[in-house]
C-alpha cells in the first residue's frame, strides 16, 4: 500500500531511513515495523495500567475488611474535596 504521511519529524524520518539502510530493508518495511511496535507498546501500557488498578482495588478491599472502623472511599473523597473549597 502506498500512503502519504504529513507532519513527520524530519530528524526522526532521517534516523528511520538510515537504520533501514544499515539493515538492508526498505523504508516502508521499517516504518511498518515501527508502527507495529508503537501499537504493541501502547496496548501493553494500557494492560499495565489495568493491572495496577486491579491491585489497588484489591488492596482497598483488603484494608476495608481488616479495618475495625466502617470506611467509605467515597466519603473520604468528599471530605478531601470539601477541605479544598
């Protein structure tokens, strides 16, 4: 497929082209690989964020069950918001 991409950083394109030449591959192949890597890293970052949120929720559940005091995260957030006003 032939495409045109506008507003590409000139230095980044030069580096991509130089690396493609060093590897003996076409610029289009190098760009496709870069696109795939960018999408994969973005998806992996989202997965890590989801895992961090899952662990935080588990920690909150554990603290809530171990606490002898009735605790509400929503009430705590409201308290801190009211203090900022």
